[in-house]
C-alpha cells in the first residue's frame, strides 16, 4: 500500500477542491446536466478522475464511507491516506457510498434513507458509470429542470425502478452523483423520471 499512498492527491488542493465542489453543487441543482471536473491528480486503478476528485472534496475525518467490495484495496488505502475518512461494512451506516458496478449490488434500498426528522442524514451515492449517452434513455422532471430532460447513462434498468421508490419516499431517500471519467451528473431525490421507451413504464 505504500506505493499507492505516495500517489498525490489534488495537484492544486484549494482551487481544484473549490472547482470540484462547484461542479457538484451545479450538478445537484440542475439534475441531468453533465458538468466537467477538471482536477488533476494521480489515482489508483478502478477510480475515475472525476469520482476521485469528488471524494477528496467531500470526504474528511468526520465522514463514514461504504466502499463497494469490488474496488481494489488500493482505492481504500488512497482515500484513507488523503481524506482520513472512516469506512464501514454496513451500508446503512454510511454518509457516502462509493460504487463502481451498480449491477453487482443485490439491493439498492440497503442504504440509509434518513428519517422524517432528519432526511439529510441519508447516504449519498457516488456511482461510476461508463457513459452518459450509451444506456437506456429516461426522462427527468422536477426542481432544476425547466420542463423535462433526457439522459441515458449506462445504468441497469433495476436502478431506475429503485429510483421511482426513492423519489416517492421524499423527503427521505438517497441522493446520487453519477461519474464518468471527467464529468458528473446529479440525481437529487427530488427528481422524478419516466421511461422514454413506454414499454418499460
């Protein structure tokens, strides 16, 4: 693990973190729009640059993280070294969950949805995807979207079924960020969806 912890974090820690945080805020405020994350860094295998920058921006000593077991151990070592975050094996305890393969997750409702009194205590999912354009098209509506917005990330169909349940649980529910190599799309729990292909509706 020594070699991995020697990989530098953000090259310009202050400005890269500020720009990354702004991209995450904009993505959350305008669901379905891809925002570029330009931070430069050396990352361990299995972690995209955009997701890695988000992790170094969001995670700190007070944060509990659930890391999908399919990630290489080097990713955990790198995150621990650069952020000081704590890790848990129990998804319901996590402030953030880092996911590289949604299809391998048996059940998505395993994360913390918050409570009626503290909906903000829910887990935020940081999900890596291959593309924002090569998957099943869905139509998004809700706050931050003027009328509707179509996205097609490479995500299993079951995720969208879960998302409908998640939206209906508002104000409880999880928020999601989707990451490609260099960009992010936000999916706050306020966002509703329908399938563009009505055969799936």
